[in-house]
């Protein structure tokens, strides 16, 4: 549904339980397990990252008894307008002293002895 290329999905509970990994074979044993096997219930949040496309989704799991026949899940809410890599930012900057920290040369006129 989200057109992810190499997703990593974990439960957003601070424990880092990984449900889906972009590393081949790492979470293959999870493929036939139910969400409830991982303690995922109504209100659980999942974090889905796609490193290759540089975007992250937070997914709120909501239980519903009102789905149409043979529909296992439904995506509700805002989906990304554009899926794909973020445009790169301009790399040219006005750098006068070899640093981009904003430091300027000293303009002190004190006497040197």
C-alpha cells in the first residue's frame, strides 16, 4: 500500500521489536505470525522506515469490525503525496574562511606589543 522498496518495520514501544527487516531472511520467521502474536492491539503504533527512499511512516493500528467481506485491513489517513527520494539540497554556500559556522575574521584594532 505504501510502495516501500526496502522496509524496516518495528513496534514503536521503545523496545525495538522488529517485525519486518530489509535484511534478507532476518525476519522471515515472522511472515506467518499474526500481529496479536507480537502484542499488537488497538492503539499500537508501528514505525516503518524505507532507507532507500528516505522516508518514515508512523502507523497507528486501529481495530475495526466494520470492514467489508474479505477485506483484511484498510489504510485510512494521509498518505505521502510523493514517494521517492527527497530532492537534494543546494550544496553551494558562501564560505570565506573554509568553514560554514559563520565565523568572521577579527576586526580588532588593539595595540600589539
